[in-house]
């Protein structure tokens, strides 16, 4: 990057994954380049286990920092301005962080935003020793020991998980609080919400009393709550409402008044049988009634601005005589052999010419070749019992998820796939070595197929799941693949950053890719946890998980945070 203006280099660095940047930083003699990398690398940092990130940590914005790097930042030996810090209080990292805070008591207070992930007890222990005035987000488990009055005065996002029933009154929240999430079991606690709250989410509330919602509340989510909708007055400025698994049966009652400002409505897992007489807000854009007891959509007056409709896992056999309006997404998947009232035909359905996503997943549609799909379609999920030679796809399709019948002999090579495809998932069927002719394909998933396979050179995310171990003995994964999931070990290019292997054989020598940042290894059909054995680890490996020997996990994970 020598010779480029600093602003151009900074822009390029935004598109490079953090583990790769760290590798460049450690090996580059260019002080100016290292300064720019450090500015990007340490802008948002995370201390603790990677599990908070999930499997795609290598593409996250937060750099997982070591304790040594924290000391160097605090001492000024690394020149960078930290804007946000996430602390995960897992052992033994928590004790190391306590020691660091005692040695550098002012460093944490200079960071604009601090997020704490952990237990209520450890947070209270930390708060008793150090200033938490800049702790703006808390996610606390076992929160019984938390006292609302002792929360940081500037916290704006708070998530509390209680492991035992609470019967007290929760009130006196910080005035700065904008988002409150509570998860508890069979609690009869009373809630008095702060007037400035904008988002409230609650799971497992068993109080039959009425909550007075702040009038400025914009997002409300209640899950598994014991509520009576005809006794509640919803805030007039509400934009998102989710009432999931709340035992709601009748939403056609006049008492169920939806605010005119509502844009998203989710009523999943409720015994709702009809939507015909519901007066939806005219600005509603998203409607989710998954896992209800609907048998028809006839007579439903969908708002003209509705863009997404999810009615999957109901018993809706047809869209005939249904005005779907200018939808962009429609989901009616969810097949059960115990429910004969599922959709079987599509040839009599007229889809909106605005439709971009159609999800009919595991429904055994009998007339796919006769179905007329709009050319606007970009994503399609289907279960096909027809010969793939008879299938035609919209010309601009970008995502295709296609399942064939179990043990069918349908051939992948017979599919007439559009050149526009970027993501492809195929389940069952027969493969062979052929040219896919998919120049734009970035993500490919093949599950329980028969035969050999050729991977397009453009693929960056790859999943190959099959019990046929011979497939992996000859599998050629193109250089450029970054995230790979395999059933068994295979030869891997050094471009792989994130790896998952479901049946890992510790008894054979295996070299992990040279730039690998994270790995999840499971022994699967092999006995016991994955052992260090003959496994060759790259210097870049920062996190390992799965069913692995504790010694192997300690060698990788502790080394990163404790060095």
C-alpha cells in the first residue's frame, strides 16, 4: 500500500478481516502502515471468550484483544484510540481484567462506550471497586443480586436474565435507559418502566396485572407472557409489536386496537384461527403469524404497504382468491405428514410482480413446472418432486435453496441455473464433476448428496455435509474460500479463516490452514473429544471450540487472552 494516500489506505483496511489485519500488523516493518492498522484494529475491542461472537467472529467489527495488548494500550506503547470495549467476565479472564483495572485505573474511564457481558455478582463486584459511569450496555445473567438503584447512571441498554422467581417491584431505573430486556421464569414481579424507554422485551412474565407502557415506546416484545390483550393499552407511537406464545386466540375483537404507527407485527405461536376481520394499520410493512392455526387467508385485508408476510407452519392450502398486494417476501413453508391441509399446487396462484423472496421450503408441491414465478424473484426456497430438467428459474435469481426427495436420482447437472446465482443450497440428489457455469456464486451448501462434486472457483463460503467419506478424499476446495464446513477432513487452501469439521479424526496428521483464525472441531463418529495429537496448529489460530480436549482448548484460547 506504499504510495497510497492515508485516506485510501484507511478505506481499504475497512474491508479486511481483523485477524488478517493483526497478522499484517505483527509482521510489517512499515510504522506508518502499522499506525493506520492499529487505528482500525483497536477502535472496537472485546476482552474475553469468543463465544459472544458466535461462529462468524472473524467478520465481526470487534477485535478480540489479549491482556498484553490492553497493558500496551494503557501504557501508550500502542498508539490507538479505543472507542468501545466489550468485557466478558468468563474465568480466568475476569481475574486478569481485575488486575489490569487495578494497575491502570484510569484507562477504562477514557473509553466512550463500555459493554459488560457476564453475571450480576461479578458486575457488582467490579462496580464496587471501579467507576462504571461509562458502562452504557449491560447483559447480565443470574441477575437476582442486581439492585436497580445501583445500576450505572448512563446505561442505555440493559438485559437481565433471572434464574429464580422474582416477586418484588422493579422500579427506579436510570433515566438514560432506552432498551430493557428481561428474561425470567414464572415471575410475579411488578414493573414500573422508565418514561424515556424506547424498547421493552420480556420473556416468561406471569403477572396478570397491567403494565403501564411509556408513551414514547417504539418496540414492544412479549414472549411466553400471561396477558389479556383486551385489558392492555398499547403506546400510540409503537412501531414494532411482538406477542409470541402468549395464548392469544382472538385478535378480531374490537378491543385489540393496533397503533396507527405500527410497521412490524409478530403474533407467532398463538392459537389464532382467523385474520379476516382484523383492521391492520395502513403503514404496516411486516406481518408474522408463524405457528398459528390459520386455515385460509381469504377475506383478509392486507395493508397496501405490506412487504413481508410470514404464514409458515399453518394450514393454508391455497392463495386463490387472496389479494397479496405488492409483497416482497412470502413464506408459507412448513410441512407435516400429520396435517393433510397443506399447499400442493401453485399453478393456480398469481404472485405479485413485486415479489423478491418466495419460501415454500418443505412443501411437496406437485406442479412446480407449471407455476408462474415473477421475474423480480431474487430468493427461492422449494421442495421439488419433479425432474430438474422441467424446472425454470427467474433470470435474476440470487439465492436458491432446493430440496429433492430422499434417495432420488435427480441430477444436479440437469438443473438450468441462472447465471445470477450468488448462493446455492441443494439437499439430496446426485452430483457429478461438471461445470456449474455460475460465475457469481459466493456461497454453496450441499447436503446428503450422492456422487463426486466440483466446487466453482468463486465460492467463498462452503458447506459439504455427507456421510460419504470418499467425497472428502478427493475434494478440491478453491483458493479464496474463507468459511468452510465439512463432514470430514479434506485438503484446505490457506485462504480459509473459519473452519468447522463434524467428524474429526485425531488419529491422522492434519495441518490446519496457515491463516486460520477460528475452528470448531467435533469427533462425531470417532470416539472421545478431538485431541491435540498430530494436529498442526497455525500461529494465526485464535479460537477453537466444539468437542475438543480441554488441553487443546486451553492451548489456543488461553494463549490468546493471557499472553
